[in-house]
C-alpha cells in the first residue's frame, strides 16, 4: 500500500516539475493592441414578471444565408406599428432598432436548414434586459422527408447515399416579412 502511495506521489511531483507557461503566438500576433467591448452583464435582475408585449419589426435591407453576410454585421429594423403599455407609447411606428447578426449556420447535407440568429437589439431609453435577446431565421427543413427517403432507398445499395447531397433551405429575411420580439416591462 505504501509503495502505491509513494509511486503516485512521485508521479504527481514529477509531472508538475515540467509544467511551463505556454503563450499563444497566433493570438498575440493578431489581437495585440485591439480593444474589445465587454458584454453587458445583468447583476441586478428580476425576471419574475411574466407580462410580455409583442413588438413587430421589419428589416430595412434583405439578408440571406446565400449572400455575403457575416457574424457581427449590423442590421437595422423598423417598428411596424405603435406599441403601448399602460396607455403610454413605448415604441413609436418607424423607430429604428439596430441589431447584429450573432450566428450564421449554413445549410447542410441531408436537408439540414440554414439559420441566422439576430440579436443585440438596441432601443433608445429601453434597457437591454427588457427586450428579447435574439431572433432566429431558419430555412426550410428538408430532413423531415430526406431521412425516410434515405431509409426507403437503402434496399438498393448506392441510392440511399445519394440523398446525402440534398441540402436544406436557405435562411432569408425580406423587407416585407415581419418578425416579432418581446418587451418585458416588469423586468429590471
């Protein structure tokens, strides 16, 4: 028993003696001297209230996963109609609501759809914690019929594999399409 403890202790001490601080040269070369904005943290919060008010938005310029879009790209929305809370206008019609594209997922094989997640909605005089965090735009999910087709075709050896090349739909948001985010008046 003592021999096992001595062996484990010597292995533990021996491996820690060779530890050294490793610096990431790529990060040092590419990010040195750049300032990054720290995300806003909600330390004082109260999410007990369940009341939510829908806010209809319309994008000002079409975005699509087919075109050149990138994560972090700014997009702007306009409020479609006045939004009231306790007989007071919270969002006026035509108010510009800036946002950012947070995540882009390209369409994949077997009918997996593309997805664009838009978030970081900012409205003047409204705290960020009181507005929906994000909105997801999804393409057509073709996997619902691709997988059954794939299994049906497995009896004929190479044909089931050919369904791998069926891609999912592209995520698009056109100017005439309305999206809905929510305003939570009781949240801090």
